[in-house]
C-alpha cells in the first residue's frame, strides 16, 4: 500500500475557497450553485464551524477525485 499524500495548508485553503460548504458564524451551509444554500448544521461556536467546514470540503474534494479515477 502506498503512503498517503500530505495535505498542505495551501491545499486546504484552495479546497475551502472552491468548496461548496461554508459557514456564517456558527451555521454551516452548503452552496447549491443556483443562488441558494441549505443549512447543514449548527455548531457551538464559529471556531468549531470553521473546522467542520474544512473537513467537509476536504471530504467532498476527495470523493470527487475518487469518482474521477
């Protein structure tokens, strides 16, 4: 089995910028690409929401890359 690729902060920032998940304060939302968004989750604070959005965007990016293979 091969070593997993390392994930740099630059890559995480790029994925979050292009990702469909975002947060407004402690509310996590998903951009539906038609001018609308849906609420995904409510977090205890903005810091937790920021971390969850990063994880969701990375997971979504990995899934898209896997589907392309």
